[in-house]
């Protein structure tokens, strides 16, 4: 899906790992993503791992994602993206 898309629009509840995976794939492909973050009823424009990291750090993001809990989670996201691109 990310390969064919020019950009992405996601509705995210702060928990769904599938939605997050799609966001990661789009950012990894250098594409922009508009995320409607339902716990806050707000839209976020994302195009970099650091912007995603900021969204994941929000209190309403209830995803149990170990890299988010560690210092330097943007690096963890970047490493994930690198591993996806090199496949």
C-alpha cells in the first residue's frame, strides 16, 4: 500500500499497531502522512521519524511499543525504517 500511495491519511486510536505500521512504511518511503489522532480529536502532519516520535510520546498514545519507552526512540524508529527499506 505504501509503495503505491503518494501520501497517507490514517485514523489512529493510539493503540493500533497495524495503523502505526502503515505510518512507518509511508514515512520510510519518503511520503507524508496525515494522522487523525482520535484520543485528542486532532490532526498531525508527519513526514519524519522525529515527528512520529513526538506523536508516540503523547500521553494519549497507549501503544505498548518498547522503543517508545526508551531514550532515543526516534533512532529506533529510524532503524526500523532502514530495515524495512533494505528488504
